[in-house]
C-alpha cells in the first residue's frame, strides 16, 4: 500500500473521506506541470469529477425544489458547478497547500490560481467516487457545498450585472474594469482586474481569465458595498 504523508492524511480528514486507495488522492492532486510516466496527472480525473459533481448537483436541486422549472434550475446548477465555486471550495479545504506543482507553476502562484484549484477540486471528487462510490462522493459534495445549495438562487445572479444594476439605480455611470496586472507564462496567465465606480470606490481580483477576474472583482466590490445579489 502507498505510504501516505501527514499532509495528505490531514487533507483527507478535512475533506471528510478516508481513502482505501490513497494513490487516487495523490493523483488527483498532481498537476500536469510535475507529471511523468510514473506519476500521472489529474486531467482524466478532472474530466470524471466534473460529471460526478454535475450529477449530484442536478439530483440535489431536483429534490430540494420539486416545483422549479428547468429554466429556474439551470442557473442555480451553473452557479454550483462553475469553476469559481469549485476553486472557492478548494481554498476552504486547503487544497492549494497539498497540490503538487512543477517549479514554473509554483513560481507563478499556481497554488492560488482559480483554474488550477477548480480543476484539482473536480479531480479530488473523482478520486472519492472511484474509491468509495457515488454515495461517498455525494457525502463529500453535500458536506462542502451544503450552504451554497441553500443560497444557489441568489448566487446564480451574475455579479457584474448586479453591480451595474445597483449603480444605475443610483443614477451613476456603469463600473469600469481595468487590467492592472498580468503574471505567469503566456500559456497560463493570471489576470488582475480592478472594478472601479465613478465615486472612486474600487476592488481588484485575480483569476486565470479576464472574465473570471472581472466577475471576482465585481463580487468583491458588491461585498464592500454590502449589496446582496
């Protein structure tokens, strides 16, 4: 049996699943930048984990609201399975601390990158599914997504749209988004975007795409303004 480090054991405990095959967890936490023939990366697991998360969320939303139409369920579902949400969960369980990265990714802040964290979280869910089955995966998902499921209808609203509606209701011009920094290699850049209002209030956020960074900056500014979607 594979020898499991104290870090991996602690992470599995935070996750809420005891692995009988810890090599699955090790693979789920291995990024392509450090993979080799004897150490496969987590991309195939990510593919599977995305589907496992989708199935559990679709099932859970249907049970939670038996009268909701497909048009009402779809945005809630998207809010729960999107990469940003997976990355938020990954940060909450400290996934970045145990993510195995190559030197180039570590030097460019890979442990904080939205895309890397979101992908690895999906891979971890696949590892739980392969290790313990759908019931085990469902238990982990409901444990960490539980509060978000209850507020999915609120979270489904696009932060940029909410922010624009808020400032327009005050009679102000729409917010302006500026790229204030770009780091990392060309194939995996990290963008830092600032959202600024006409009165000077501003907030910035970083992500692996401009769209994600703009959404995160808008969300941070809404939090600063204490505006709920």
